């Protein structure tokens, strides 16, 4: 099956789902003309358990762009769950459109009916463009929803522990780069201070860091500056990455670490909340050649997954239990960086190997049990 760009004249060539999604178990498209719903769910792996991942609501330029994004994101979720030690697989969903104009209760409920048809192979949560209140609407039609509001027994805003996990990963990277697990006295550049970035800034300020921020959405920057008077801001990401930094934290969209960024980056550590940060695989070698410690995004940003996954606990959600588990991101990041150094491989390859080993071993045990 091929997917062509959805907008006439838009760039890009047809995408063969079986080619670009060769690793994936299942890719499902949904269309509901009555509400305007156009969605894609990608299930990368259920080797460790049902696939869990958020729903991104975003105005993609084309269906092909949306497909590529959901495939990349769902693969990252499989690895993220494995590194976090969760008995869950990896999946992701995207809804194509501008949530500011298209999102309605009717659309979200139609989306819930669609997810319900997957019978629990995919469990959804929040992502860019969706919030806990949206998951409450989805849950009116679907049994397989996490990240609901606290009032409805959910974990609430998963960005809270996403940021906490990134902070733990950053502490681990700081130990490798600077010799101590603290950001005190270090200059940290945070690109994107929306859902996750604003919480990360709070942790960094509390730890004694000097924080510089930027965001394309000016009110988000204003809110952070109001909450933390010592934080500084710059106008653009280009200005931020060109500044004198000890740590760079990309916390917005993917592809933030490009060849051009590496060329001007002074930071010794790259550790942020954004998914799929590397613009292409070769960027990591460029980082290593510059002596930059890269903490793989799908390890350090797993706190949100840990938070919503705790909703599935038989005793119900416990924030403290989830927070304690997210603290383990510090040790996992250290293990990945140690493996990378010992085996003379990149941190991303080290993380892949650790995740794949767990997926393979536990998947094999599950197959034996089922058989």
C-alpha cells in the first residue's frame, strides 16, 4: 500500500507502508468524514505486552509526513518501554489536522471508537495537541485509554514525570561529562517550554542551574519567566544553540540535532524531551567527534510513559510509585553511556542493544508460555 501526499502540489513522493514500516506489526488508518477525523495508529511491537503510546494531533503537511512520523514515534515507544522495564509494547497514533480548529468532542469520541476496534492491542494516551481532558472524551467510547484526568482516576498530565525523567537522565549525563550528577552552576539551554519544558526548567532552577529558554510560542516563554525570574530567554533556537552552553535540551519537535546545530553547539551534553532528536543517524557520530555526551531521547523521556503505564496497575494509579520508577532513568542512562564507552559504540546503538535484548528475551518467554 502506498500513501501519497494529501495536499495537492505538496512535496514528497508516495510512501510504501510495507517498505517504510517493515519492522511494524500493524498500521491502521481511520477516516470519519462526519467529524473530520483522519488518524493513523502504528503498532511497532507487542513482544513485551500491549502497545502503549500517545496520540499526536498535528497539522501535517501531508498524509505521507504523518505516516513517517507515526512509524518513527511508535518504534521509539517500543524501545522506550523496554528500557523503562515495562511489560508493554510500542505504539503511537496521529490525528491529522489543527487541534485548534478541528478538535471536538465528537471527533475524539469517533477516535475512541476506532481505537476500541483494535481490541486492546493499542492503548492510547496524550501527546502533542492532546490533553488529559481529551482522553476523558476518548474513554467514553474506548476501554483502552490512559493519561486521563485525576478526577476520572487517571494519571493526569504525563509531562510532569516526563520532565522529571529528563532531569534524571541529564544528571546521569552530567556525571559522565562533568564528574558529578548535578546541574548546579551549569548553563542549560532549553528549546521548547511547553508541556514538558516548563516542568524541566523548574527542576533545573531548583538544582541551581543557570537556565536559558526559547520557544516559538511567546506566551509559553512569558509564563516561564514569570514563574522563574532568574531564567533568561533568547528569541530563536538558532540563537540558543549558538550561545555558550554546558547542556542543550531540545524539548520541542524531532530532528532538532542537525549537522548545522552540531557545528555551532558548545554544549558538552545533549539531553532533552523531544522524540527522534537526531536529524539523521550520522549526527550522533558528529556529536561524539565533538566530545558531546548524547543521552538517547527514548531513554530519558520515558517518565511520561511510566506515569501513564501506572494507571494499569491493579491497585490503581500511584504518583509516588510512578515517580520512584522514573527515578530509575538515572541508572538506565548511566548504564547506556557505560555500555557505549566499553563497546566503543554510540549511546543510541548501546540503548538499542539493551532494549532489543529485553524485547527478544521476554518476547521469547512469552511465546513459550503461550505455546
